[in-house]
C-alpha cells in the first residue's frame, strides 16, 4: 500500500486521494491559476479538454487531470509514480513555478 504523503518536487505535495482511485497534487505555495489561459496552452500542446466549468478544468492526455484555480490537481491514476509524472508534465506545459 502506498504511503499517504510524498514529495514530487519543490512545488507540489502529491498524495493519494481519500477515494484511493486518484492522487491529488497540492501546491506548497499559494497559487492562483487562470483556467481559460491554461486551457488555451494545453489545447495547443495536444491535450484534450474534457470540460472547463470555470471552477475546474478537466483535461486528458493519456490520464485525466482536474485542475483547480487554487493550483490543486486531481490525477485519475492508481500509481503514485505516474501521478508525479503527470504533475511534472502539467507544470512544464503551463509554466507553474
């Protein structure tokens, strides 16, 4: 069983979600994201936008990720290693940090 808390890097804390069907990445510093701008960037990089409900942006490029204006990211995967890879990929794509 994976442990509940793990560092993915200096910007996010990645941990298993309560449902255990996903992982969540929580920014270590206060973050405010413009979901419309992020949507444009990610579409340009080949991500599929499933939904932009203005309070959450749901995108898919292999795995599904829910991005919140607070910087929190919910990643629908069952493996911690893959969750961290998705978070790093999103960080690079949208220039977080």
